[in-house]
């Protein structure tokens, strides 16, 4: 009897597994808010230089109090090619002659301008406050917006490395509880950041926590779920992220202040931290770690919750060891990164999967984290980006089962690439056509991601078998 059969013995997909999966899915449900949050907390509003008009010694002294704001802006800030105020320059001297329609005006490009020396004025009709407006991340500082997002992504990379190792050494439960607390504390601290530097530090730590939550949540849910229902549980996790993307659009629309928005999506993790103490450590990991007595206790607890107390009472260390000899034997062999490149077959598989993951993630985050460049309402495009996942993931599950992984993987990668390349040929101003191609490429990427994972599981096992046959 294997560990999967032991799970069936104590209730299979019983009450414990259902409650456990739901509690693990709730934090994942909110992860999309943090992954794509900077689309709204760092949204760039229309802006122009802050101007001070000197009305002394001018022939228009009596008019300044009657002029409309757009006329005062006209004489203070040059217009760009779209007849919109320049974002980063203003006239050195007020050009009052621009108000006179009968006056002969020299070439506007010859009028002397200077960079914004007194700050900027922002359009707050959509977002009352963002990190852009608070710390003036425009002009020469505009690259800091992308840097903040890169720092967050670096945190997710560091979190994957750190918490991945910790979960193998200390189990899944303890790192997960810590990540909930780290997520709650650093996310809340981000909302109270007094400087851009502090904001970036807290976002880095938040990214680390996200990686730990994703890895350990999936590991715990899979290791406590019977084999026949694992696909359903993993699909549920995927749909939780999709729903979270859709809800983020409504939450961001309702809360236009970045500090309050950051706070609203971070505080719920304190609740997750509290109830996570109820979580049971993976019995499979406990056996592999040489702690079978604790594994028996956890299995008996699961059996009791699943109303299989008698079956649970019959479990003991001897029964557990006799039925998990394969898992115990595998724990005695250590593996390192070099095992991924040790043999030609596994090396080829590893390089191919890494390249597919890189290209897919590069295109996905390049689209999903810069929604303002779509040229349409940012809340609408966020909602659409989430909604396309529903049919895409559903069809993805069907194609994996009926068509096969490799063929559908290849076709969807090609279709995604063509959809993105098609944007090059869309004329400037063709926002609707570009929007259609980008959403289409995003929906195709939703096909790709599940297949990459399932393909990795399939070919890695096959590669190991081939590698063993190839070794003398």
C-alpha cells in the first residue's frame, strides 16, 4: 500500500481535504492583487510642470484673474505634437503673446524652455494618489517605476530559492506560516512607506513571501490530496488566481489611493496567519524526514476529521514504514542542481523547459505589468486580462487530455508569438486592433502555462528512466 492508498484509507478526498484546500486557496486567491498591484499603485497620470506666473510688469495684468486654467497653462508650458502640455518642460518666461490670436507668434520650437524646477501638477481624476505622484517618479526619475517592479520580481526569485530550500529542510507548514506573517507585515509596511527606498525594500520582501506561499500551498494541497483529485485541486488554485485578477480591477477602481489599496490587499494575510496554525504538516514529508511518529499522529488526526477514526487508530509506525518503503528509500539519495544536466537526455529536457518558462513568463509579465500602454481604460483591460483565463484554462485541461501535451504546447507557443509580433504592424493610434492582439496573446499564454507544468512532470520522469538505462 502506497502513501496515496494510505490517504484513501483515512478518508480520501474527505472533509479535511476539502477544508484544507479551501483555506490554502484563500491566500492564493489574493496573490494576484500583489502581483499586478503596481499597475494601479504606480499608474502614471497626465502631468505637467508646476508653474508660477509673474503678473508684474506685463500688459496682461488685468486678465490673469479672468483667464481659464488652460489659457494660463498655454502661456507657461509648451505643447507637444498631440497638442497636449509637455510633461517635463516649461517656458523660461511666460509667453503672453500666445493668448493674442491676432499677434504674430514666432516658431514655438525657438522659444526657450527649461526642465521642471518646481515639481509637477498631476491629473487626479482617476487616481487620487500613486507612488508616481507622491515621489515625482517622472522626468529623469521615470525609470524608477520599472526599477521598483524589477525589485519586486527579484524578491520572488530570491523567495523561490530561499523558501524552496527551507521547505525541504523544515517542512511545508512552518515556512508557509512564516510567509503569511511576512506577507502581512511587509505588505502593510509598504502602505506606510515614507520614502521610495523603503517602498522598494518592503516590496522585495513581499515578493519573497509570495514565492513561499505559492510553493508551499501547492505542495501541501497536493501531498494531502488523493492522486485522482489532484488535477481538480490544482485547477481550483489556478481559477482562484484568475478570479483574483478580476476582483483586483473592481477593488482598484473603488480605492484610488495607493496607500489604502495596498493596505486593503495586505491586511487579510493576518487572518491567514492566524488560521494557518491549524494546518497539518505533510505526513509524506514527515516520513521522508525520519519522523514517522509525527506522521502517524497527523494521519490519525485526518482520519478523525474525515470520520474514519477506527481506520486511523489501526495505523502505527510499523504499518506506515511497511507501506512507504519507496518514499523512505528515495529519501536516502540526495540530489543537487547538477543532476539536471548530468546526462544528455535530462540536460536537453531541462534546457528546453527553462527556455519555455523564460519566454512565456517574459511575454506574460511584459503584457500584464504595463496595462497603461494598451491605450484603453486600465480597469477594463485588467478585467479582460483576468476573464480570458476562464475559457483558456478550461480548454487547456481538455487539450492536455485529448490532444496531448507536446503538440498543443508547440501550437500555443507559436500562436502566442505571432499574436505579439502582429502588434509591430499595427499603425500608431490603432489601439483597438493592438488591444485585440495583446489580449489574444494573453489568452494563449493561459493555455501555455498549465501545459509547461504537466509537460515537465511527464518528460522529467521519462528522462529519468532513459538516463538510468543509459548509465552503465
